[in-house]
């Protein structure tokens, strides 16, 4: 089956997703495609993906490819890096079977993966997950000693304007199930008015859901210019030696920012900032909690995540727990409507009940007699 479309190329999938739409053919170079990236491609309406790398290498059971093929996306896998040299942005291309064509010339050939192919590869990858777990644990332990200052020492939290002391704080990462979690929290956000922190692309997730972030923190590599210009306070994640590659981008937009040099992930910084600023509750959306999620992000260990979760644990709640436990108080308008409904019911009873009507007429007659009316 032949499919024709417009080529869209980028080696960074999260940047490519922003430009994809129906009728496009996505060219990417993403080994072990993660779930969040795949969900973004499916949501874009793009129907064909050509991956220069292996979408599932067998290193661990990454479900991104399964999300793609189950979402109706045709996946041509392992087409080779040369495809980026032979196809140009915006060029008309065709995908016929396993081959990519420009005009009548075959410029790359991969392997079209079916649902059965991906499911079989996932089963094979699960067999080696124990080895990955051992490697992950060793890397975590190796760095725990180096990063223990996150737990025991001062963390050099920058001064911020956003008030968090004594308030709930919502920290949003564009991770697993973030859209569903944000929808479930709409009532909580309206009623409790937490301080809102977007971690990199989490700021765009908030804005898309109609919530303005109070503060944006991260490397600034996956947040849009529109979010950075939204008026939110900006904290740029810097390396421990003070280098902050994302700062130049923010300053080029004419936006003020502070830096925070620390050895941790941007996600961890969002939680730690809320804790150190005195939040009485930290509600986390889209954060990464298990081995596969960390491997999806390319992390070989989780020392900083482990340490920071230990520190902020007494105040940290996952969004799913809040959405299940929180029940909104009735709004004033709802109470007024309820009262009016009650009065209407009483009026109807009076009108249709002869006994009640006679009692009211008798009472009115007695009152007129007493007062001489």
C-alpha cells in the first residue's frame, strides 16, 4: 500500500512533534521510542513514521512503538541515518511497503513493523529487564554518595517572587498521563488555587489546559516561546559548574530569569523548589516513578530522584491520589439554585394541595381579624 505526503525531519522527536500534522511523513532518529513521544505523534494526526534508528532495540520494554502501531500509524523501522541526507524538509515523498521514495527513486528501506512484530519484540525485551535493573541500581548507588548533599546540605535555592509558603503547589511535568491528570484536577485547581509550576514542556501542558503557570523551571529545551512570554517567573536549571545553556534563549526573548546550578533533573528541581519554599502540599503531575519511565528518559540511574523524593516525601502527593480523594465543595451559585428549586417545590405543593391552601387561607383570615384589616 502506497502512501504519499510531505516530509518533516528532526532528530529530536519532541521538536518534530510540534510541526507534525495530517498528511505529513515524520522522519526521526529515535532509538527505543518512549511512550510520551509516540502519544504526541498519534495526537498530531501524522499517519506514517520513518525511524532511522531501531524503535525498539530490546534494551528494555519501551511501549512507544506499540502506541504508534495501535494508534494506526505506519512505522518503517531502522531505515538508516542516510535517510536524513537524501530527504529534505517539505519534500514530497512516498512510502511503498518498506521503502521510502522521492519521485521514482528509492532513497531508504527499512522494515514495516506490525502490531504482532512490536508485541513479540516487547516480550523479548522483558526477558532482559533484570539485567537493566541491575545496571540501573549500580549506577544509582554509584552516584548516591556524590549527590547526598541534596538531602543533607543546603541546596542553594534561588530567591523567587512566587509565594509558596503555606500554600499547595502543583508541579507539572509533560510525562505519562499528564493530560488525564490535569483534567481530573481542574476542580481542585479552581477551589484551592495552588501555586503552579511548569517543568519545561509542562508549562505548555498547563497553558493548553487553560491554567497559567506561576513559575517555569528547567533546561528550557522543550518549552515554547509563548510559555516563556506568558508572564511566569523563570528559573533556569544550570550545571553544577554554573553553565546554563538555556539562559541565553530566555534572555534573547527579553525575559528575566534566575539560574539554579544543581546536580539533579529539572523534574526533581521543581519538587525541591516547592519544598524549600515552604509548600504545605506538593501535587505532582506527570512525574517519572518507575524503572521503565526513567529508561524512557534516557536515565541510567535515579540518585537525585531517590534523594529528593526522600526529602519531600511527607508533602508529596501524586495527582491521581488527589483527584480520587478530593471532592469539590458546592459553589455559591449551586447553593442558590438548590434553594430556588426547594422554594419552587413548596410553591407547587401549595398550589395543588387543597388542604394546605385552606390552612393558609384560614391563617391569613385570622391575621386580618387580629389586626383589623
